[in-house]
């Protein structure tokens, strides 16, 4: 996998079809939009706090789990720690 890779982000507990884009920026970190980690809840409610974990899947079929490291609501950005780090080519 290249040092910079783009994958499909699947937050834990999100409803079917809910996903977003994650950008692997190093062997240990990925970036995404914070709102991707705030999927809708029951009866159209919106989750106030980001989901703390999930999966990041890449086009080559590989995937890795992630944990929320930090986020900023105003900037709509979230930093994710991927573990275990995917192999980089």
C-alpha cells in the first residue's frame, strides 16, 4: 500500500450504507471529516459525539481498524490512529 492511500471508512454501529472517506497519511494515522463519525441515530437523531472506532477498507481489499485520536467540530476534521498499521510499499 502506498504511503498515502484513500479508503472507505465504516464507523462501528453506523446504520447500513453509512460510510465516508478516510485518508491514510502515515503508517499510523488517517484523516477524515468529523461528521462521518457522527452517523444518524434512531428516528433521525444525529449523534453528538463521534464514534470512537471502526474499519478503514482500501481498494486493494485490505482493511484495518481505527480508533479516534482527536477531532475538531468547528474544522470538521478527525484524526484516527490505525491499528495495526497496514503495510506500506
